[in-house]
């Protein structure tokens, strides 16, 4: 691309938006060198890389990159045989560690089945050099300081240095606290000429002996190395020299280790910078709410709701820009300040961004071309130094454009033919557009000349356009109206601003009838187009919502089908296991009954009930457990004392006697009473009363149970418990009737006995004893 178009459309400001997101020197270098390309393979690769970066950013999985300095100078020093210093080695080690981290990052993405276009393949080409990286990590810290682990010799030397420093400080600190402390200017130990010294008052010099290394500006303080530590300082100095020599040797050794890997180091640094650049492009795209455009090799541009990237997003207006499909030229007419120039710049700048591998601020599904050049003549480029007029300047630009343009070029011309006589300017504008049209270039031009409105209708592959203007507010809306030429609103605006009506009427009378008819036609077309656009946008939104809903439903249905098949298979396996387990348990119950029969054991009724309950419990009804209607119906049927219920575990009917605890009931099953969990009960309708043949049962002598229960003098709660146990025993003994003596007293005990007998289903009837047998002080009970 030519430099002029980059300057005119402010391409550098787009790059400036990306720069804050970069963390590496190599990334900044790549951004600085970025230019649009017209090679389809290159641009597509750039866009696919940006798409990968944006995808990872949306997943909050941004490529992990630290701040990295440029290592090219260090690599160049390796090439000439130099030894690198600690900081240079630290920078190279940072590159190697980052390379390894990025490679592992993409390996984790692959493990998570995250698919990418290109970046995972590019990450696989890193030269991680693990052995060299480990050696550098062990030898140099991030600030370039050589660690003790760099070599055993260095560790030993530094240990001796620390020991000597400790001994020297220990001896010199004796001067801080002894009798000679008064001869010191300060009680501190300092260093001069790499040797430990103390500040001594000048008049006390002879008391310390040793070597004077420095003095204060006033000469009142001498920095003396006491004689007692001169030998130790000499030893320390010798070890420090040994340390420097060992460091030089280690640096030379590490440099020699890196020297054969110069190409790999440079490649890693460049690739890390490239990944950093992709990260920055993705973050910038997110900030602009930009999307990936498709590429058209035939230069068919279709930008949906395109926005200028350098205008405040809260203020910018999106427009559909379509060029190269049904028409190659767009002629935008209309008054100034309507947004014509911004619309033109938006088209050109978004093309430059897309051909640089950047996402564009437009809606999904947008498409851009691949132009070999973009030419522009925008704004007043009058050159005072060259003594050229505005018209001459524009003509000079257009002449150069006509000389260089091809069928793969995009031409942007603002105020075509301006700066000269209107009639000649319009004629010149028409001829220029025809000349560009013969080269089959794509053109977007703006003009004030009404003659070009007719040109837009008459020329093939050419369309008129205008910027919408709100007459009610006297302000432009900045919306582009395709197919409608701009109309002059001068008279309407003047009238609304308060120009006398007679002046406006006089002006209208001077305007040709044709011009007025054209303006009325344009006004009608504008309203119709606006309504059509509104309907189209609504339909497009509804279609998008319906498409999204259909896709979501399709996905949900697929998931449902897969889950259904999986649940069916699981249910079949579980059912087979339940059947097997049920058969084993049923066989065990039947075998137990057979065993008892063979042994001649008298099987009691409660044992039969228990065994039958075990068999009934093997039957499963999962469909009832998950039936919402049944669950709601059961919830409405609360249990109450006296209700007929089915004990599901035993398959037996019973009667609720009383609630025991929060979720348990005492249930009467025939002649038995037992505690049953509420979840094991199901409410049933009472059975119709049936007449039963009374069996005469003769009481055996071994029974020992009295036919009379005397409750007099017993507390109420205990009396009720005795009554309950006595009635059960009487039923088991087969008594046809019994007498309960409760006395008269307050009547509470009599009432409790009466209520109990009413609830007991085995009681046929009851009433007070005859007057000669106790009257209402006792109750005679008859059983069924």
C-alpha cells in the first residue's frame, strides 16, 4: 500500500490502539513493521491467527507471555564469539522458559479438545532446549546475578568470603563498643577501595595504626583500615578476585553452550513476539467489538453495520457498505456535515485493517476485498509552498490515481470536481468517473453536483447514495441511504431557522420546477427506503433469533437423544441386576418356608405376614415414584388417626392408631400392632363391613387371663397402656367379651376408655354394665 493512503486514513492510529496490549519487544517490533498485504494466503493466515487469539481470549485462556526484552543484540554478540553477561543470559533464559510454558499451554488446550486454526501447529515448532534452560535457571537469577549453584567452586569461594567478612566485622565492631569508641566520628563500619574501614577522628589517627584509605571533605575524619584487619582484608580481596575470575569462566562456559543455538534462540524470540502480537490483536478486537471478515478474491465488499474505529463507540453510527456485487461505483450526494467523508474513510480504513489481519468493527458475516492498492483524494490538500490552488491540488492527485489504478484498486474521492465552475466541475467529475470505470476499479465518491445524481441512474454498475437528514431536528443522522440521491434542504432549513416566509417563497419561485419535483421525489424515496430498511432490520433480527433458537433446539434434541439412549442402556443393566437380586431373595424366603414346613414347625400368623411382606417388598414401582400427578395426589392425603392404610412392605391392610415421632405411626394389623414408617404407608378406602360367622372359642385353663380389667386408682396414661395390652391379650385368648372397671370419679378415665374402644376395629360393641353389676363405673366390651 502507498504511504499516502496510510497517512490519509490514519492507519498509524489503529496500530497505536494495539500497542498498549503488547508485553514483548519482539511484539512491538512486529507491530511497527505491520503493513496491509494483498496476498490472499498471507491475509487469510493473519486473520485465522487473530481468530485463534480471539477464541482463546473469549475462553479466558490467553497465551501466557511474560515481559520479554529483545535478545537480538545478545545473539549477535554470540555470533562474534563474545561472552554474554548475566543480564543477557537472564533475558535468553526468560525466552526459553516462556517457550516451554507456551508449548505446555497449547498441549493443555489439546487435552481439553479446544480446536484452533493455526496457533497450536505453530507452537509445536518451538525449540525449548530443556537442558540448556535448566542449566541457565540453576546458574542465573532473573536479574542476571550468578547463583551459588552455578558451580561448586563459586559456592566454595563465596562461603569463604562470607566467613572472612564475618570475622572482619567482628573485629571492627570491638572498636564500636570499647574504649576507643570515643575516638570514632561515627560508630559504623564502611567500605573504601573495596576494603572495610572505620571513620576515625583525625587527632586519634595514631591510636589505631593501619592504613588510611580516605578522608572527609573537612579533613576531620579519616577512614582507616586498622592494622588488626589488614591481613584479613587482604585475604578477602584475594577471594573476591577469585570470585570474579570464576564468574568470567562460568559466563564464558554458558555462552559457549548457547552459541550453537543462535538460530533457535532467534526463532523462539520472534515466535513469542508473534504470539504476543496475536494476543494484542485479539484484545484490541474485543475492545472494538470487532469481528472476523471473510475475504473476497473478486473484491466484493459487504460490510454490515460498519463503524469507524477511531470514533467514540457511543457516538458512532453503523452503516452497511456494499460494493463490487451489483455495482462498482457509489456516488454519495448531499450537503456538508452529513457524514459523507467519514463513511468514505470507514470503508478505506476497514479495508486496510482487514488486509493487515485485524478484525473490523462490523457485524458478523461481513466481507472485504483484496485490493492491490487503495487511492484517496480526501480533504483540502492545497500546498502553499507549491503555490497550488485547491482545484490544482485535487487534479494533481487524481492524475496520479488515473495513472496507477487497476481493476484491483479501490478509489476514494471526496468532493469530486470541487474548486472550480460548477458546470465545468460536474462535467469533469463525470468524465473522471467514466475514466476510472473503464479500468473496472471500485469507486466511492462524494459530490455536491446535482448532475451526478442523474449519472448514478444512467451509468451501469453505478448507484446513488446519500446521508440521511432529519428535517425535524435540522440535524444529520449519519445513516447511509443506498439508492437515493441527496436532496438540498437549504430552503427548508432556512424557513425553520426563521427566515421570513416571503423571502423563502421568493427563493422557491426562482427554483426550477424540475428541481422541486426531484426534491419531492427524493423525499418520498427517502421515506420509503427508511421504512423498508426498518422492516428489513426487524426481519433480519427475527431471522437471527429464529436461527439461534433452531440451533439451540437441535443441540438440545441431540443431547436428549444421546442421554435417552444412555439412560435406557443404564436402566436395562440396572433392571437385570434387580431381577437377579430379587430372584435370589425370593428363593431365600421360599426356601425358609419350605424348611419350616419340613421341620413340622407351627408357622405363626405374624411370621407368615413378615414373609409375605418380604416378597411384596421385592416388587419395584419406579414409574410411581416419578409420577408427578400421583405425588401431588398423595401429598393432599394427610394421614389421620383411624385411617385405613396399606403397609406396603407387608402388603397388609391396617388402621392408624397414633403417630409415633415425626415420621412413624403405630398401625393395627389384625391382632398385631407395630410401628411403621410413614413412607411405607399408603392411604386406602375402608373395606365394606362383612358379616362373619362367629367361632365359638373355648378358653383353656392354661390361659390365666382374667375377663375383667380393673383400672381404678391408676393414672390416666398408664391406664391407657394397660387397656391397650389387655385388649390385645383378650383377643389372642379368644374371649368373646371382657369387662373394664374404670370407676366413676371425674369421668376422665371413663371417657378415655370409651374413645379407645371406638377406635379399635376388633371391638364389635360396648356399653355400661347393668346397675346391679357396677352401672356406669364399668364397661362391657364385646369382640367381633
